[in-house]
């Protein structure tokens, strides 16, 4: 029986390989940045990096590194406990309060990752009498978190406000006590912005709450990088924001929920990923505090990021590639076939550009792509180098 189980796993892995869907990890020999060093055995080579969530280029910022080192010296390496037993430090509370001030909410609560924040936010707040209405393109962590809740589940097609209204009416007809609309602020695989003004208007018409996962926006979109609610002018109309410290805000790890005080207080009592996970490492908390301070004042980095986004889009369209429309630093290059996406990624790697192919089950079948992401850590020369590499690889593979 045991041998047959492992044989079954090997057969499944072989099928994934045959389908062109096998994912392989690469090793980076140094800090994250616009250019990184790839380790291949004893060999090291430098590449332009177009697949990190390092939007503001803060992952190797010397002031953040110094703050993390100081946090390590003052508060130690780790907490060795969950918070409600003996795991909270003044540093963690200071970070929560700063996140709340940054996003304009009453309070915030830290999690080990935003996957945990989304996984833990729904079940304590909503019960079987309630309804969650979720965009179909929401992140996997939202999908998993909704499944853990006993609330009735409704879905609406990405950005389809007519269908959202229909789902709200259905929830009302079913007698829902409370209704929560949940959406990504930026949809990470496509780079689309949620239509938050329309979502908030419908929420107010039907007496619903709004939750936004702003992982791919906090730090680089909106005034002071405060995210899509601020960008869309609905900051005071969104009740719950989830986000991460692992992208624009230093790129280490950690997630959070920012919300009105009763929400945060109840999550501290009942959110399972919070109650049963260690506190963030002190160095991460200290570095993240510095990252938020830098991000708030980083208009120069946000301007550079926007310029790179415009430059790359124009160059790729001129080279004949199919891009999904959008204005965010996430720029998907559509290839549709998983094998083509993998071949393109390999061809770009050989030309000194670090990208990743995305295919099923990360995106739907037939929607395979190279998801590129701009960063303020890139230079104009880096962006032009990447465009030229794409054009050369595309012609070599007969994709353009």
C-alpha cells in the first residue's frame, strides 16, 4: 500500500512534466534587485529581473537592511511563541499602529503572510446567516479563506458590476444577515484594477461591507502609496484591507488586516492563523517599519516605476507581442500555450532576462503567459535590454 502511494505520486509528477506544467525553482546568489545573480552550481551570472514583486525596489535598500539589523540586535532572532501566550513585542505593536496610520484605519493585526490574513479573516467575522460575494479572479488565499467560512458563497465575473448586483440581490433574497463584497485591488495575474467606486456604490445601495486585498498595490499605487482605495478615491468607503509586507514594503514577509477596531479585536480572539503562528521575526518587523516610512515619501520611485511601465508596454507592443491592457506595473505577455510560455522563459533566461512562465493551474488553460513586473530598481537601459531580448527570443521561437 505504501509503495503504491508513492508510485501514484511519481506518476502524477510525470504527467505534470509531460503536460509542460512542471515548475522549477531557480537560485539567486545575493539580494533581490533590478539585476540579480543566478547560481548554477559554481557558476554565477547576472540577469535583468522582471518577475519580482519588488515594485519600489526596496528589497535591498541599505536603510531597511540597517533597521532590520538594529531590530535583530535589540529584540533578538525570534519569538519562539504565538502572541497570545508570550510572543508580542513593542516592535510588533508599533508596526501594527503604523500600518493603521498609513492606511487610515482604526487598527491593524499582523500575520505571518497575507495568505494567512486572507485565510483567517472570514471565519471569525461571518457565519452561516451571512454572505460573501467574491470576484472570480480573486487570489487563491481569498478563495481558501472563503471556503473556511460557513457563510453562503457567491461569485461574480471579474469586474462585472451587473453580475455583482445580481449576486447582492440573490443574497438579500436568501435572507443574508450581513453581506461582504471581497475583491483584489490589483488582480495579480492580469494587472487589472478593481472598479472600487462602482463596487462601493453597489455595497452602499445594498447595505454590504467591502474588503480589498491590496497586496499588489500598497506602497506604489495611490497617494503616498496607500493603495487602490486611495487611488480610486474610496478610502473611507472600504471597511477591511488586507495586505503584505512581502512586496513593495521591503519584500521580506508578513501580512496584515487593517480595519475598524471591532474587526481587529475579534480577529485577535478568533483568527486561527494568528492564534497558532509565531509572531514575525523582530528583524522583519523593524525593517518593515522603515520600509513604510520610505514608501510614504517615495514619489520619485513611484514616478520611475510608472515611466518604466509606460516604456516597456510601448516597446513590447512595437515588437508585436500581445499584452493585456492595463496601467499597473504588472504587464502580462500572452502566449496562451503552457509549452510556449516555458520555452519563452528559457529563451529569455539564455538572453539574460529573468522571467517566469505562468500556466494552469495558476491561470486558466489556454491563458498561459509571461507575467512581467516593472520595478523602480530597474534602469531605462535595463528596460530596453529586456525589450530587445523579448523581441529576439520571440523571433527565434516564431512567436512574433
